């Protein structure tokens, strides 16, 4: 099996329309605003069947978003004190047609806009920063990170765009390279996850660079990732093969990785779940590794199930259930890890889809929905146990077994 993906993320599109017809009965939309030192992020969520259109106004100090299928936009945030947005208000054009007006402060500009259609309705994300002239006098703007939310510690998602650099991954019949496609999807996924309260996404590969497979794992562990997602595009000699797949580590792959970790523990101060193995005898190290790895595999399967369920709502699946394999990037013993094959780049129809920004948006939105469901079902209104928490559980169980 091979993997792959297309071009850089184009998120400066200002004509953003969500698909689907306007619902017969208009409903309310909601707007939230997150203010940071270098950026203000607006998140506009609409009901199912609604549409958003970010219109050009000819004025640098004003943005207008046309909301179709929306009756009202109650509870507008108060931008008093915000560095980039001075006012927010609405005006009604007709029943089920509303406009959101965003007034910008001097030297502010709309930097990026991204429209995503989720199962429950459209989501529009708009970032407002200092204008180019003003920004050049200060530090480079960065995307705002979600602050307020029910999670005390962010749930860290490591996003691994497969291949890169000299490793192109699979190549489609039209010359589409997997490495480009998956990087584009990874960037879109990062944007969506940043908009989720309590989630901090981390890109393992931010550009066209080659990274060793085990280095990808270790980068995720250094970021204290709670979930590792590797993105790929499948390929097969039969060009009719199609559909998305979700993989977790096989039992054989887990066993061989455990053996490798135990064999290497004398050569490196490896830490599993935050606990060093190099100073433990073989029996104790084996028990500790086994406890941690089993918990990680179970968490991987739960996350994979949620993401697979979200994918199948809008995408054909190559196989109906979670697939098992011994991929190296899935072998982290203390970071739940999954691999998503987004489509078959060897299939001409799916290659064409993979090249489109719309399909990439859909994949990113489905994975985001799956992660949201995973957190909701496994740890409602609470932060998933950090690696330190998993370490405490493993140490406690180990102490009981060796006493």
C-alpha cells in the first residue's frame, strides 16, 4: 500500500457559499468572537440548509456576510476593546435573509476566510488582523488559539501529512502527488481544529519536507499529543478501487514495537507515558509498557471509530470497519494513533476529487466532526487524561503487580 495528496491551502477566497438549498423554515445562527494580541477570529455557525456569502463591499473598513436561510443572529458579541473589530450588527433584507456587518478599526484587514459545511450546518471562519502596512511595524500575526472552554488543558491533536520532500508518495494518473494533497488537507484540518474550544492542533509537517517516520512519532510525543492522525491517499493497481479507510495498529505491530522498545531501553532514556524505562528491570519495564500500550490501542480504536462514522456520512468507504496494519507511524506506545486513507489517488475519479479544495474541505470537516464526537463520548465536559494521568495509572497498576 502507498499513500499521497495536492496543493497548498487557498483560504483567502472571499466568495464562500455552503452547498445545500435553504431550509424552508429559517432558524437562528450564532456568532462567537475570540480576541488575541495579533488576530481576532469570528466563527459564524448556521443551521442546516443555511448559506453564507462573504461579500466585497468596496470599503476596507467593513465586511458583509449575507446569511441565507437564517431568521436571526441573537447575542452578538461586544467587540469593545478589541484591537481589530470595532462593531458588529445585523440588518434584515427579507424573511430568511439577513446580513451581518463587521466594522473594522483603522489599519485592520480581513486576512483569511474559510467556509466549511458540517453535518449540522455551515461554519464560516474569518480572521481579522493588522493590515499589511501596520503588521510590518509589529510582529508577524499568528492565528489565535481557542481560550475559553470546558477543557482545562488543550486536547493536543498531532496532524501528520504523509510523505514530503523526496518522498512523493503515490502519484495519480494526472500526476497528482500524494504529498501535496495530504499537506493541503492537513492545513485545512488545522484551521478547523483551532476553531474548536479546548483543542490544540499541531502540524508535524508544515511544508514540503522529508521527515523520517519515527521522527514523526517523536515530534508528536514531544508535543504531548493526545491523538496522532496521519493523512494519506491510497493507491492500487486496480484503478477501480475507491473509498476512504481508517487504520489503527495491528496486534502484531504492537508486539514487535514493544519488543523493540524493550531492546533499546538500555541505549536511550526512553520514556513511556512519562516514565523512564532504562532504569527498570526487564520484567517491570515489560509490564509498564504493556499496560500503557493496551490503553493506547483502546483509545486509538475509539477515536478511529468516531472518525470512520463521520467520514461515512459524506464519503464512500473502501472497507466498512476499522482496518489494522503495522504502519510505523502508528507505533507510538503512549499516543493514540490512527491513519486515514482519504481516497484512492490511483482512481481517476477520486484523483480528480482530491485535487479540489471542496473535497479537501469535506475530508477535514469529517475528521473534525469525528474528533469532536470522540471527545464528547469518551470524556464529556472534561479533558482527556494527559500523558501524566496515563503515567499515574500505569505506575499505580505496576506497583500493585510487583509488590
